[in-house]
DNA sequence: CACCTGTGATAGTATTACTATTATATTTGC
DNA sequence: GCAAATATAATAGTAATACTATCACAGGTG
C-alpha cells in the first residue's frame, strides 16, 4: 500500500477536501494558481473558474482564502515531517539527522508520487513565499487555539529534541529551530529576489552550509 | 537644533508626508490605527475618517496601503540605524557594537522626542507584526528596483561589516544578519502569541541572549 | 421509489480599492 | 492687495472582492 495520509486539523477546512474528487481538484488547482499568481491575487472565484466549477463550491470546502493557505502550509509541514522521519531511520546519530533535516528544509525534494493531487515542489515554493502570512494577523490567538499552527510547532519540537540529544543543556531549542526554519525559507526567497540579503549566489548548497554551521555552532557545548 | 530627518526613498510616497501638516498627521494616525487593528483591517477610508479628513486626501500622499506600510517600515529601519550609529560612538570594539545592536533590535527603546509625529514604540510593534508583508508579494522585483527595501538592506550591510571586523573570513555576513534581524522580530511575536516557538518566557532578555550567542558563535573563528 | 449528498447556476450584498470632479480655503508671488 | 497656484474637503462613481443564500439537478443509497 503506497497511500499516505497527512493529517491536518479539522479546523482547517469546512469539509475535508481529501475525501472527495472535487476537494482534491481544489487543492491541486489552488496550489497551481497560488504559486503562479501569489496569494494576494488568488480569489475563490478564479479557483472555481479554473476548475470549471464555481466560487460557491470552493466555499463549501474552505471558509476563506486564509484558511486555505493555512491548510496548505500545515499539510506541507506535516508531509515534511513524515519525509524526515523516513530519512532519519537510515541515520543513527542526532548530528547527522540535524544535517539531513536542514538539507530537506532547503532542497526541493525528488518527486513524491504517493499523493498525485499535490505537487510538493510547487507547494514548497508557496511555503517559501507565503508562510508568515498565516500567523501575522490580528486573529493569530484564536487561530492558534484552533490548531492553525500545529504543523510548524511539531516540526520545531522534533528538531529541538534532536538538538537536546546533542546537548541537553542547550537553552533555546525552540527559538533556534523556529528561527532556522524561518531562515531556511527566507534565504531561499532572498537569494532569488533580494540577493543583497544573502550570500548564497552559489545557490542552495550555500544556504545549507550557512544554516548547518549556524545550528551546530549554537548547540555545541563550549 | 534637535531636529532629525530620516530619509526614505521618494518612490515610497506620492507626495512627501514629512513636508506638510496633514502628511505628518497621516503618518501619526496610520501608525496608531495599524498597531491597533493590524495592517489587513486598515483602510484609507478609516484613516481619513479618524483624521477628520478624507480618503482622497490620504491617497494624495500614498498610492496604496502597501506603499504606506513600506514607507513606515523603511522609516523605522532608517531611524534604528541612526540610533545605532549614535550608540556605537560610545563603544570601541566590534563585538560590543554587535551586542548593543542586537539589544536595540529587540528592546523597545526609550522615548525619542525629536520626531513628535512618530511614536517609535508603536512603530516597532508594527514592524514586529508586519515587516515580511512588504517583500512577500509578486511585485517584489519591481518594488526592489524602486528602493522599497533599502532600509533593511543598509542595516544588514552595517551589521555584516561589523561581523567582518571580528572575523574577515566569515562567509555569510548578509545571510546571518538578515536572519538575525528577522529572528529578532519573529521571536518577539512568538513570545507573545505562539510561545511554543520560543524559549523566551523570561522575556526580552532571553531573546537578546539567544541571538547574541547565536551571532557570536557563528562569526567566531574556530 | 423516496431521499440524501454533492455540485452547479445564479443572484445579491457590503466592503474595498481605487479614480474623478468640483468647490473652497490658504499660501505665495508680484 | 490681487491673481495665481496649491492643498484640502466633499462627493460621486466604478470594478473587484469576499462573501451568503437559494434553487435545481444528478447520482447513488436504503
């Protein structure tokens, strides 16, 4: 059995899009459109139109665009964690796992064909370009209670625990990894659009090296 | 003479708000409203109303809300750089300057009464809550050419150069400081709203310590 | 066959993000 | 001290957005 199910909090949809054909097509087309024209320019009307369906049908699955974005980004973090867990099985020490985790944060991964309606490569680009928008709102506290940010939090915990294996005294595991995950995304964005804010003209390899050094130097006992 | 003028690229406004009384009142009231209700919920109509002026008058100064936000945030980075430069004069080595810079990134500063129409404390809270929104758009490349991000870039350069004084071999000064500045903001946000993403329940002191360690450990020669 | 679910089609509303026009008050230039 | 230019207020109007609501139909299920 090749199926793979990424679980996303039920508060992140009106009606579970994974359960119907239209739902899956909505996910698929939303990812395409959002990557192509950016969150701000997407509307449910455009999504409906592109699907040869209607605005109202999209609203049946998601309350609004913000919820849709939150769904997609949570799905991505969930998927990434699964992917990391798989790769960690082949490694036997925390340092190697951390290094591999950082690579996975930065590098667009090989195709994952187990979930045909989601193009993880496009989704990764959406995460890079849009992820802070899900929490930088006045509604953050209520949405937090509804589990809008669980994916991000879990990933931070996982990586933070690896850091604690390396150095149980390290005082800032959550801060470190929320910062490193965030930097992994924004360095990709800066490399492409605002190169003066990065030193990664060499590409993703340099981002990985920068983040790996930064992470290990922070954690290691002096 | 106590006056102080923070220069902001002329592409960031239609008509310079610093040059008229209404312009200054627009800045002042926009900061109040944006801090209070958040970027998304602000409209030029509301700003006009709050000023007992009109929507159209606000449009004479700024093309749209996005440009207004970019103006405010650039103003803030410019102001912070001036502030840092002042404090650096009292310090004589790069490490102390870096430490002080990180403190200033995190700590709401004492009142600065030289610019009466701008409340820097409120503005700092806007920067924490909204700053990535100015570049995370599909228009980033054209806006970049127009100087929308100069404030941020200059600050990164300044801090990067300090790092190079400490260690001329350090390979990632821009990446490091765009990440540190960004982390300084997001850690403040997380501490208040998503505490599981930080370890700073102790408050700003912990954020400063976390960032200072991270920065110095990254830069220092091994 | 009756019913329920999911979808499509259509309509309608309030708000937003502007643009345009005109009237008036204030400042400045001569 | 008057004319001209400038700044603002007042108002109107448009297109798009972000929804909400209603109804009809098609397919499958009990």
